[in-house]
C-alpha cells in the first residue's frame, strides 16, 4: 500500500483545484491512496519570531507520514497562492528536519483560462529545489478551461482529463517508488 | 512632494529587510518621502468566498494614495514570503480596480547569504506583470551578507550600500515621474 | 512618425511567429511603422574571445535607430529559442553601450498548443531586466492554437486576435512615448 | 564504472565554467568518470526546416551513451548562453527520441559576481522539465567570485569549493544510480 497526501492551494468551497485533486485520488492505481489535507492552510502568517503553531506541526506530521505529496496549485497573480506559500514557509523550517526534504512531490493545476496554471507551477517547482524535494517532471497536469470539465458538484466529466490523470497516477506511483530510500 | 509607501515582506522584529527599507527612506532625494506600512501583512489567508476584510481595504487605500511602492522582499524557499504573496492576492482583486494597476513599483532585498534575494525578486517581478504594475529594472538592490551591513539597532553602516540606495532613490523618483498619468 | 523594428525568434519559413509579427505591423496605429529585421539571427555562437561580427553591428544599429522593439518569441524547451538568446548575448555587450539599454520593448508569441508561449515570455522578460530595457506588461499577446488563426499564406484570419493586436499597438505606442527620453 | 559527460555553456578559452567542469571531473568518486564534450556547441542556429547536422547527431550520441550529464552554465543576460540553449533546441528534438529524456542531469555554474549563476540555473531547470530530464536539486553548485578560486591555468585553488564539488560528485553518483532504468 502506498499512502499519499494531497494539498489544495485554494480555500474556496467550490475550488476547481480541490475537484481536480479529488479526481486524482479517484484515478490512482490499485494499492495507492491519497488523503486530502483539507483546511490545513489556515495558518498564521509565518514569522520566525513565533513558536511553531500546533496546526503547523500537524501538517508536518501528515507530510512526514506520507509516501508522497500531490499539490493542487491554483494560479493567483502568476504564482502560487499566498496561503500555500505560507504553509511551505512553515513546513520547510528548519530545513534539515523539514518533512519536505527528499519527499517525492507532484503538481496538478486547473484554471478557467487557457494557461492551466503554467506560471504557478513553474514557481512552485523552483521552491521545491530549496526544500530538496524531488518533483516529477512529466506528465504535467495543466488543465485549461477547467470549468467546462467538472459538473456543479465538482465531479470530473471530461474523459481526456481522466485519461491524463490515470497516466499521472501511474507515473507518480513509479516516481515515489524510485525515490523511496 | 512625492509620497511613497514601503512594504516589508517580513514580520520579524529584527528583520534586515525592514532595516533596509528604513535605510531607503532615509536616502531618498529631497522632496520624496516614504511611509512604512508596517504590520499590514497580518491578514487572513485569501479566500474569494470571504468579504474583503477591513485591513485589506486599508492596505489598498494606502497603496492607492501613494505615488509609488517600494517592496522589501525577503527570500523564503526561493520565492517571496507567503505573507507578502497573500497581501498581493487580496490587493490585486478585483483586477480592474486594483490599486496596483499602473502603480510604479520597485524592489529591494537583503539576505544573510550570497544571493541577496535574487530568486524572490525574480518571482515578484513576474507577479507584477499580472497586476500591470511597472517595476523598475535598474539599479537592482540585492544585498548579500546583509547582517554585516547593519548594526544591532538595524542602522545601515555600510557606505557602498548607502551609495547604492541613493542611486536607487534618484532612479525611482524619475521612474515614478515617468509613470505619472 | 514612430519607427519600430520587429524581431522574430524563429528562422522557419512558415513560422507562425513571423506571421504574427506581420499582423502586428499591419494593425499599428496611424503614424507608427514596424520594419521586420528578418534573417538577422543567423549569427556565430557568442564568444567574447571573438571580435564583433559585422552582422551583429548591423543588428545593433537597427535597434539603436528604432523607437522600440517588438520581439516575437516562439517557445522551445520552455524558453526562448537559442538563436534569439544568442542574438541578445551579442547585442547586450558591452552593457553600458548596448542599444537595448532603455529601449522600450514588447513581446508577442504564438504557439500551436494551449500555452501561447507563456514560459518563453517569462524568461525573456527576466533577460530584459539585465539589459535595463523597459518591457510592456499588458496587454500580453499569447496566442494559443495559432495554426487555426492564420491561413496557409500566414495571413491572420481571426478577428479576436486582430482586436487584441490593435489594443497592443495602441498600448505600445503610448509605452514608447512614455519612455522617450 | 559510471561514465558521465560534461557540457560547458561557454566557448571562451579561459572560461571559468570550463575550469569548474574540469574540477568536477577531478573530484568524482572512484569508478565515476566524466568526459568533457568540448567544442560541441558550435552548431548552426536551430531551424526545423533544416536536416539535422552531423554535429548534432554526434552530440546526441554522446549524451545517449552517458549515464548522466553535468552542465556548466554561465550566466549571460540572466539566463543560459544562447549557444547552450541552441544545442538543447537541437538535441531535444524530436522529443520522444531525445537522448535527454529520462537522462539524469546536474548543473554547476561559476561567475565573477556574487550571484554564482543563480538565474541561469533557474531557467535551465525549467527547460529540463520540458525534456523530462531529472535534474538533481541539491547540493547546488553556484560559485560566486569564481576568478578568486582558480589560478591562471584554470586549476581550482579553493578548498571549500573542492569540498563542495566532492559532495556534489557523491550526490550525483547516487542520483544517477537511482534513475537508472
């Protein structure tokens, strides 16, 4: 059994990125599960003068216990959401003991426009170099016009996207196995 | 009179970036002032389901009333702090009426290592393309080994840095004048 | 009269980016012209041991004589073409006398996929910070599925793209005027 | 035996990046060798209208036959040299059969300034996502003030740099082993 966690960068109830992450969790290969860490980004703004909040410790533990992490990365202002970045700021410190160190990661993203979160994912990949987190290259999951691919309940209705997610799940399972130490 | 505002991306009391911003404010040309918007990044995590908090409206008003904005950009995880990004996420919405639209901006950054916040500033420039905010190219203020350039009270003690900040102030004053509509 | 030059990053005969640049030149406001600097990227690979080739001097002169530069930026390997980068390497040296210094620039790009050269343009903007070249933020011209928008002769057939190019031309004309020293 | 190749992005005779690559080759663990592919970047400017030049085929074969590739990445205009990018443009096509696909890569870079090629390496990492080439995250080899660390013959004289290169060699050897299919 391979147990992943999924982190959605949006706090919106009707987030297309949470819907995408749910679709990822439903298309994983047999023997692989993904638990959504919902509600864990509502943290104080990072400040190294503060003691680590309990919610940060809980997020660190959840990542530490997972075989890999899938981030759903909405694009705000051509980068990742501040809330997701803030969580990374907490979780990556202190660097030597961060649960992100060496942790296999992958990115997915959905947007209503054409770019499919390309810019946000590029920034996020750069951040994961700092935390020394291997991040899968391909297949990239960049979903443009995402509002046309999910129904009102957030269920994926587009078959080509489902096929992409299935390839993603197979590739990430192999990626996680390769990076097991 | 030209009235700028300065926004520091770090919440730490002893932040070198706040010290740098203070040094910027003290080396501006005559007739130019800069007010530090301290404490304005402690905002809820952005969520478009929420109504705009009063603290966001106050930050928007401060930016709207300024001739230009100087951001001090610490580097966390090879990007800008989550708290600064979160403030941008709030302030840039809705895009057509964001006070960042057309607002002249410039970046400065200090770090204890060698890179001087190069990566964070690169990401920040990219974000300002989204908000259609002209961002001054040169001179770049990237201060490496910053802990050696300020004393314990946060006062700049390095003359070459002071000379750079003076050139920065002159250049940004001209940049602001050029972008006045 | 405002005289611009256009530089296409692709050497292909049937380049969609050259077609796009041609369409830009045909939608500029009255009183603004753009000359395509075709064939000027076939330069030796940059090597500072070499004397400056005559073709580089010619390219520098063409840029120096223009009121602004429009670059058409194809995306190869998630960045700008090596040939375009090589031309920048030549033209930007020595930095103090580079014709790119202070020269108003704008980017356009076309691709057959969905991303419309987003990544290449992000890299190119970063390069223009080095050469201290003001680069217009908005409107961005990122043309996805470009092969559906031009006919076999490279003539633009898509009206929404034409409208975007018209807004681009108006905005860049104002941008050039603002940066005239 | 593990046989790597090294590719230097500079054509200059006295290139600090070639000197760095030579130092890398001399500090690899026992059983690991690295052959410098010198002179292989002097290629025609990429143009998909052209047939593949013999020099490109030779470069592809050298990469295909290696267990991994170390790129020495000088920084020109805040990105990688046009000549190196041009070589990538050739070598990465057609994508399905590119020798870069799945090939373990690592970056090193030297500069006379303080940044140590940070920006160029960030761009290069992004390009390797396109070619689906795993690129080692850490340790990063970013050598600032490089002219003080090599003698006139290009021999590394700085012991802290040598120690970094030794850690780099050990880490890349493990990285190559992990990515062997």
